[in-house]
C-alpha cells in the first residue's frame, strides 16, 4: 500500500505559524498578517492567481528560520541589525531546501530581507515590505491612531530598502481604513482562509516526511536541552515498532508521528523550555498544553493522517487514564500510541537535562519498570525498549 495524504498546506502552515507566534503579543499571528498584506499588494498590482498563491505561501514560510521567542522579539524592530536578519534568512532557506515540495520557496525566504535592488524576484520585495509594515504596528494601541506614523516610517526607506513602486501601492491600500481594521479585528484570517480554502495538495509519504523532518529540527532547536529529542524518539519508536511487528507503512506513519510529537512545544515560552531546574507545579501545568496543541495542529493534515495525529499527540497519555491532555485509558490507546509513550520516556531519560545528567541504564530500567507496575505504560513494549537500549550500549 502506498498512502497519499490530501492536505491543504496553507491551512497546515497557518496553524503551525500561529502556534509558534502564540507566546508573544508583539509577534502574534505575524506570518498570517504578513500574508494578508502581501495578498493585498499582489492583487493591487495585478498578479496572476498562481503567482499570488506562491506569494502567500512565501509569506507564511518567511520566518521559518526562527525557532525561539527571543529571536522573534529581537527581529520585531524596523532597525534590527543586518547580522541578525541574515542568520534567520539563511537558516530558513536551508531548511526549505530539504523538502522537494518546499524547495522553490528557499530563494524567497533567503532574500526576503535584502534591499529591493538586490532581490531577484517579485515575491521577496513584497514580503519584505509587508513584514516590516506589520512589525511596526503597536498591538497595544488603536490601529487608526497610528497608521499615518506607520506609513511615514516605511516611506523613509523607500527607494533605499523598499521598492518605491510597491511603497506607492501600499500607500494607496493603507489610505482605506478597512485595510487597517481588517488587521485589528482578525478579519485578515478570514481573507487568507477564503483565498486558500481550495488549495489542496496530495502528499506522498516522502513529501510529508520531508516536512516532518524540517519541523522536528525547528522544535528541537527551541531549547539546547532537547536539540536531538525528536530524532531520538523517532529512532526508539521505529526500533520498538519493528520488534512489535509493525508493517512498513505503519512504521512510516510512526516515524512521522515521532518527528512531530512535540510540535505543540512551538507554543511554549522559551523560559519554560529552558528552565534550569525541575519544573514547578504551575510550569508543569503550562507545559501540559503542548500535546493538546500537537493534536489540533496535526488535524490540519486531514483524515488520512488521523493515526499520525493520535500517535503524536497521545505520548503523555497513560494506560490508567492519569495522563494528559485527554485523560485516555488503556481501552483508547492503540499499540502506536503506547509505543510513542514508551519511546518518549525512554529517550528523555537518556538525555541531559538542565537539572540532571543523562541517567545510567540501570536507573532507566528501574524507572520504566516502576511505571509498568503502576499501570502507566505497556509492559511488553517497555521490555522491548529496555532490550533495544541494552543492545545499543553493547554495540557502543
């Protein structure tokens, strides 16, 4: 069987970027708001539909090279230094090159902060202008009290940083209060949703996997303490799945689920992910939302990927119903979900954390078997995980 996934890539990217921009008001929904501005400019200059689609996709992807909230805030400034700008453009382009499906957007992302005279395509200068326009909006101030000042700030860079013809187009668009009110009232979301509603893509396993690898790297880069976690969980889950008799297609579904299992951590603030000690009770409650976000973000993959969504999002559920976020029990957790729970715990115990070094294998075995006795995780799959880790130590 060769599975194909019917996906609206725009909806998926909107969901992911919105989650990644949840943590700071200054950058909330930044990518989607930039997409709204670019769409308006593109339509105003008479761009063909196909080019508009590419423009909007480029806008949604333009900040894919940013992983931390600190970096987002640093770049939320019209006068940010060039070195900071170049780094995320380069990294975003390199990430996109790894996916055959998204590689065509790499040059746009790479150039989206270059001066207009250096940009080789029409998409980059529009995204650059839109990005900087959105960044200077003060979310704490009524938008019609500031729109003239916003435009004046942009006009100072016309002909030097921004294409003067595009600035003229922006000036015309922004003369209408409705343009700004759409941004202030969230109507921009409806505009983008309507434009992208019928943009369906059929993804192969390879294409979906390439996107999963990109986001796994972004997730792991959010914290220096988890920089290989998603790949480690992936390797462990695949090893357990193979020993448990999963088919080739089931293993590929498991691989994608493992790569994306912590996708919801994009919505968790850096200070919690980087906290240099065990999390407090309040912090732990805050962290529990990450699997909830993973579940709903992966809903965007469509009905063909329900197993991926469930296996990814249920990795903190427990057989006795004491897990989160849904409190599922052994009657609701299939083998794939159980593998993910065992793989995630096993990998975490093998990793360094800010408050401890990675644990010795004997300690890991003792903790895992204690969880089995308490009715938290699957006994047979835990024995397989211990066997895999022990064999790995022997080889090393």
